[in-house]
C-alpha cells in the first residue's frame, strides 16, 4: 500500500488528531492558521485550540489577488499562476507558523485549507438557465501538501454544491457540532467580508437548523475605505464612520435590491456587494455629494440593517442569544447599530464558548476535515433549508 495512504488510514484510526485549519477571506488581511487537537466526531467532537495566528499578507500579494477577485473578466493566465502561487505562499506561511510555535510538521496529521475564493456564482446571482451553482477557490492543495510534507484537504465547497447546496455557508457544520446548547437558541453570526449566520435551536431539533448569508459585512466598508483613504485597509475602531451620520435616502437605496427579498438560505459575495453597487445606490438616491464620513456611516448602518433584518425575518423564536465571530465584531459602530436595531437581544462572542472569534472560521475547516476523516452522515435542516449531508474536502498526498 502507498505509504501516504497507510498514513491516512493510521490518522483516521487515531483517538486524537492534530489538524491545522486555514482560512483566507474576502478582507485579504492574512491567512488564519489554527492548530487544533480533535477527538471524536459528529456531536461528540471535542476540540482544543492549541495555537492560532493570522499571518499577514503583504501589500503586493493583496494587489495580485484583487486583480483576479470577484471580477467577470480577468487575465486567465494570472488565475492559472495564482492557483499555484497561493498554494506555495500558504505553505510557506504554515511552515513559518510551525517554526514560531515550535511544532514539527511530523506532529501535524492533516491540513484543512479553504483556499482563496476568487469568484462565487450561485444561480440566484448568475441567472444563467441550465447552469449550476458554482464557486471557485484557488490555492492548490497539492502545492501545500508537497511543500509542507503534510496530507492536505482542500476545495471543500465543491462537494456541497455537488450535493445540492450553493457551496456556502459551510460554518453550519462546525457551528452545529461545536456550539449547539440544549435549552438555548443560538445565532452564530460571523461578520466577515460577507455576513452569515447559523441558527441552532435549543430543543436540539436538527431539522430546524439552518444557515445563510445575509449580505455585506465588512466588504463594502473596506472597499470604500481603500478607495477614499489610500494606505488604509479598513475603518479601524470605526473612527471615520463615527465622524459621520448615516443618510436615510442612501440607506433605503442600498437596501432596495432583490437579494434582500430572496428566501433563506442564500449566498452572495463581493460579486454583488461592491463599489459599483454602492455607486448605483448613490445615483438612485441622488446622494453622490455626501462626505466620505457620511457614506461610511451609511455603509456601516447598511451592514447592520441587513444582518438584523435577516435575523429577525428568519428566526421565529422570541428569545435567542447571538454569538459573534469574524473581524466585524471589532467594529464599535457596527455593534452599536446592531444593538439599536435588535433591542435587548443578548450579543456575546465565541470566546465565551472557548473558541477565539478570530480563529473560528479556521477551526470550522479543521472540523470539516475531521468529519471527512472519521465522520459519518449528519442529517440536519429540512425542506428548502436542507443542508447537504456530505463529507467534504479533496485529499492531497505529499
Ligand atoms: N479594530 C477593528 N475595527 C474595525 N473593523 C475591524 C477591526 N478589526 C477587524 N476589522 C474588520 O474585520 C475585517 C477582517 O475580518 P475577517 O478576518 O473576519 O474578514 P474575512 O476573513 O475576510 O472574513 P470572511 O472570510 O468571512 O469574508 C477587516 O477587514 C475589517 O473590516
Ligand atoms: C464562497 C465563499 O467563500 N463564501 C464565504 C463568504 O464569507 C462569509 C460568507 O461568504 C460565507 O458564506 C463563506 O465563508 C464561510 C466561512 C462559510 O462558508 O461559512
């Protein structure tokens, strides 16, 4: 038997697995690297987060990715090159983390790599009859496996689509396995570039679990800051937006899109929520004259409104607690706007559940890899909210 295949079987038979989860999102702030120790599987999964770092991307790399990111027309050669380049770059960042942590590659059983989404095309957005939901993440897993010497699982989203989903959100699997709590309805809300949440019922009725994107999180605010304030990547501590006030006419125009009328679940991305979307709303509301501070305050209110309206529209429960994760939770004005819109709803974060909010998405991919290696079918959701019951991840042997 191939020695790597034998190694894979040995890993699957271990009581405890050491898995590195990776996440690189739409903000392009860096590669999230989470070193996880996992025992069990399914609802018996036990996780210890041993190490976590976000390895920052250099400015040149951010520009290289942005040149091929969420655009209908791109230089195909650049896409081809970046698939290999990102795989190699991620491998280098992983090796740097292992050295920093004093962990040898031999101690790591597998890597779970999300890769870098460069285009997301659910049928509700591409509207091409007869064509499937589709999504594309690059950063090839074979390059990571060879350059770290560690078996690597990658490209998780394709199986989700093959089994009837839109390739996202995948957080629902880890949210359900790690954060369900009897007697407490929970909303696991991730505020990344795009905001998404999972509803976890306190009665543990798995047919009532669902997960959906809700609209922009940080992505529009970040894009606008990068446009208007060169050298800045985001509105740290909402310092800029806090000096403005939101414009009701622009907010109404931003919310006036068919996406917000779609049922749940649904997914989206910067393919829709981008600067062109904002400029169209400004033209429609005759608000192109607004100051940068007022526009940013309005984009902040827009994200908060999209999030809160989706939660209240989709959750029939009269009591639930929200657990935040993702970088948007560090945006004070966004949280203030959400509290205004949600009243006395309790807003906490996943650190209170033992998982750093910044590490959560990388941890979720480690959980998906664990399920691929030792999990069994999980049946949850129902009807249109049904969630593909599949193990995900392509396996790359070093
Ligand atoms: N101190 C802060 N003040 C305001 N915003 C912040 C702060 N820290 C982080 N953010 C926001 O969080 C973003 C990074 O968050 P995160 O890493 O979750 O994004 P992401 O990985 O792109 O998410 P996703 O993959 O879900 O799109 C930053 O681009 C910024 O918008
Ligand atoms: C195609 C893609 O990369 N989607 C991301 C994006 O970022 C947030 C939201 O949109 C979510 O649906 C998803 O990532 C998280 C990790 C998910 O799949 O749950």
